[in-house]
């Protein structure tokens, strides 16, 4: 999530379809909101929230907790772009 966005306004509607959120900072993005700040904001709107150092770490944690979980990666096109570049 970028620190220039309304994080609570963004996250509140997502809580209607998910109970859990793993947050990451966007690598090499100066305007990233820290993973910990994102997790705190997500918890404030009702998510079970936890931060992760990387997307890979978050994915491993999710898979360990729920092997058949549906995962949505969202919050920033910068993050989506980074994931697409890493995974071709």
C-alpha cells in the first residue's frame, strides 16, 4: 500500500470477503507504507492481520496455515508489477 492512499477506506470493503490479511512493504518504493503500519490499519478494520518481510514469506505462511487458501494480491499496481516481473 502506498502511504499516499486512504488505507482504511481501501481495506474496509475487503473485510467483507476476507478475514485475514498479510501485509508487505513494496520493495524499492519510496512511498510504501510499512508492512507493520498496513497490518495495524488492517487490524483496526477487523482483519486478523500480520506483516511479512516479503511476498514469498507471506505466501509460505498462508500456505502453511491453509493449503487451499484463495489469495488476492492487491493494494498497489507497483506491488503487482514487481510480482509479475519476478514471476514472468
